[in-house]
């Protein structure tokens, strides 16, 4: 196998790896943290050794929790009579 063939195979494998994992990472980059967590968990259930999925899960989970806690804090300071229903929904 010559240099160009090896280079082509390496590029192709890299693209496949990125394509296979892009959805969870892409959701993370788009700020859709709940979906990113879900997709990373699904990926880890299929292949627990996936380090990228683990990294996405760690980062997305932290952002998701912070985002929900900010909404809860905001709702707690409102006078909305249904705020507790909405707060419970954020905890779910």
C-alpha cells in the first residue's frame, strides 16, 4: 500500500468517525443540551468505550443542568400562579 492509499484510507476513516458521532456533538454545539445528553447516552449504551461520547455527555449534562436551574430560578422569582407546575417540569 503506497503513501497516497494510506492517506486516503485515513481520511475516509476520519470522516466516518466524525459522521457517526456528529449528531450528539452537533446538538451540543447548537445548544440543544438535553438532546445531546440523550444521544451521547444512546451511543455509550451501544459502545461504552466511546471516549468522544463520554466527553459530550459530561459537557452537555453540565450545560443542561445549568440551563434547567436557571429557568427554575427565574420561575421562582415570578408571580405566575402556575410557576410550580413549570418548575416541576424543569426538574423532570
